[in-house]
C-alpha cells in the first residue's frame, strides 16, 4: 500500500494544489484536468480536507493523501497542531508542512480574502471566516473589538474601519501564531518535509520533484513532462504572487521619502492594512480615521503619517 501523506498548511497556502499535483503526477487513474477555478485556487480538484473529528478512523480510509490546517483542527476544543502532532506523526507515513514567512505574508493574506471562502473577494471575508471558525473565546474577542467601531455587520462597514481592524489582526493570525508552532515541529519532527511558499514560487519544479521524492511515489513520465506547463498555468492564476515585493517597495519609498506612485497597482484593503502594520514597526502611524480612500503615492501618504510617541 502507498504511503499515507498528510499536508499541513495555512488556509491560502497551496495545500490543495500540492495534494492535487502529488496525485496528478503519480496516480495513473487520477484526472488529467487542471485544478484551477475562476478565482485562481485549486479547488476544482477532488481532495480531502480533514479536521481531527473527521479522520479518527483514518486507517479505514480509501485515499492516501489528506490536508490539515495547523492553527485550528477541532474548533470547539480549540486544538492546534501542538495538541495533535503526535497523532499525525503516528498515523501518516509522510508529512509535508507548508510554511508562510514575512516574505509571503501579503500573498497569503490576499489569497484568503479572495480565494478561500464562498464570499471570497468581498472585503470582510477574512473577519467573517475568523468569527465563524474561531473558538468561542476568540470569537467573543473579535466581536467585542468590532463593537468598538460600532460595527455589527462585517460586510457593511466603512473601509477605514475594516482596514484599521485588519492592520492589527492579519499579521498575528497568519505569521505570529505560526512561527512558534513551526519552529516547534521542525525541531520535534526532522522526518517531516518543510517547504514554504517562496520556494514554490522561485523553485517550482525542483520543489515539486522534492515533494514527490520525499513521498516515495513513482512519477508518470508523460505527466512529469508537463511540469513546465503546469508551472506556467499555476503562476498565471496567482494574482498576488509578487504582492510582498510591491509592498516592500512602497514601504521603503515611504521610509526614505522617495516619491513613488502606486495608483495603478490596485492595492487591496489587505495590502493597505499590512502597510499600516509595517509602518507601526517603524514607529509611524497612519491617521486612518475616516480615511476611506487610501493614499496612492508617497507624497499623499506622508500627509497622514505621524510619529508614534515612546511612552517609556
């Protein structure tokens, strides 16, 4: 019997695509259709996303690959990978862990806002997902925070409110929470394969071949020959693949007061939120109250920036 493979990844982090390509390249009976949908995700493929309560009888399953999210597995119990890593290691022969770093944060956050849920593309999708999926304590914290803005319906609030809320939420949800988790399992399970989104972007073919080799699967030659084509199709569907590079250019231009106009870049509310968050790390605050139209140049945004006072 083939190895049982578990793919652990954050939402928006390409776990579905990795599951698809393992099966596509190695299972002769698996469909040759490309998995991409009209929003650019790989949810056109039949895959297996499982939380803890759904695979307690994993040994009886017919399929050999499945995917899991590391932050919340059992939403009612608020279990994370820290609670279940031993179970995963004992029940799967191969574990692939897809990591997100500060070099892919904007890419990932935009994926979640535009690709993951039924409301994808609607500002507020991320918050809506958090409210629905969080533990009761976390859900209450989010709802109380929104009430401070007088918000009751996440899809009907002013852009400046949502942007301000996102600027505090997105990095902690997607990067801060994962860093400690990832460092822990890397030390504990050297037998797992760790890849990240940047590796997939910059070394696509070698990254995929490394995954297949690790899984000890046999490649189908006529399908492997299409890897370059698959890479091009995948890249074509990744609207935000270079978004972190763009935001870095904007941030550096602001910090250096070098004129730069990004009006043609079509920044999302997620992008704007991350710009605000990164500027805070440089002790700069964007005066966002009633700022529904975000500035589109260094010259414009500097009129809204004030230094953060050091209370110490």
